[in-house]
């Protein structure tokens, strides 16, 4: 049987230390303590445990106030993509909850009022579970930049209900967008993202391409314009050892701005079957996730929003 360490804190708050529970990914009894504290340095285990909490059917569990100990912050920062602080109530230092007592009590009171079993917050009604969490925290639903998400922008708490990044991206945005259209959420524009037309990934490689063969192994070559004879060619045509010699009139070019200038550059395709020279390369976009090749104009444009609960949403939660 697992031993449990329960602390009595100021303001009458009881706290359960979660170290062993996290090692075994085992959810404690919901009524074991008012709040739970993560005191485990294994970031991946912490993430698995927090996701299990979020997906739990009992509102006493998925709404439970959970805090990370600040002395583990440096360790967790090495795993920034796990979004640990966004999957719970953030960090606390030295078990000092003096400034958090009011918000904790609000959450606990809300849990008591709403604890009518899974029927009130069914697993298939994720919107109501999401709204209840953010209402109890008096927070907006905000996005965060994350290299672990599909598009690079993540709503960590909402996306934690899904195993695959593709499902997390598609379903979360569908839920939030529908909630906005149904009047449960207001939204506020924050950013614009360009994503893959096929898989919606935001991890894209933009590269210059040859307009003839679409190759991207290109070399930029500087153009030289000789004032005296008006000859224009790439710099390598003028190069003779360390000197620049005009191949048309054999004059040495010594001073830029006096003998010659550099009006621009052209590109040379190093594909041995092409070797095309051109002034304006095409811009191609390679999706790192699904390998799709596309042009910038083919990318899907996505607006990024933060969301705020409306009066209609609060009424739905409380009734």
C-alpha cells in the first residue's frame, strides 16, 4: 500500500505530496487533501500523471488544485514542450499559499457545489469540462507557443484530452470555434500563422528554388558592371587570381564605384542536369511533418485567438 504524506498548511488547507503517486501514475483518493503538490523531478512522469488527472471522470479530481514545487522549475524547463505549468495551477515556492488561499477556497467551494458525479461533466462533453476548469480558475483560455504541438501554437489544457498531435490540433480548435459560434466564448485575436495545406503543421522550411527544375541547391553569384565598356557578367567571369580583369576589354578593375559596380546578383542551379541561371528564384515550402511541397500561396492561414468565458457559459456551468 502506498504511503501518503499529507501536510497541514496555513488557512486550514491540507496538501498531499504526490511523489509516489506520480511514479506509479496512480490517482489518489479525491478527498485525501484539499490540494495536491507535485514533488517529483521526473518530468515525463509528471506529464503523464497530470494528463490522467485532466481526463479523469470525477470533477473532484480533474478540478483539483495541483501545484508544482518551484525548486523543480529548473529541471522542468529542460522539457519546455511538456507545458507542465499549463497542465496544472503553476508553481508554488516553499509551500507558501498565502497569496493563493482565496483562489484555492473558490475552487474547493466550486468542486463541492458541482460534485454531482460524472453525469454533470461527461467525458464526451469536453467543452463543459474545459469551461468548468477555466471558470474555477477565473482564467481565459490562452494559447502558448509549443514545439510539441502540430502548428506551434497550443491550448495545452484542452489538447491534453487527445493522444495524437493531429487530433489535439483539429478537435480542440473545432471545440473552441463551435463554442465561440454558440455564444459560450468570446475571442480576441492575437496572431496569424501559416500552416501546411495538407496536415496543418506549422513547422515549415522555406527555400529558394530553380524555376526550371524546382531544385533548391542554388548558388548566388554577384554581377559586375564594368563602366568603361558596359560589360556585365558574374564576378567569377572577371576573376583572374586575386584580380578582376574585364574579359571584354582586358582592363583591370580596381576601384568599386569608379571602375565598376555590383548591380545585383543572379542564381545558378547546381543541379548538373539543369545549370540554369536566373535572377528571381521561386519560393518553395517543405512541410517537415508530412513532407508536402507547396508554394507560400497554398499554405493555409490560421488566426490565433485567446478565449474568454461568456455569461452564457457561466450559466451553463452553474445550472
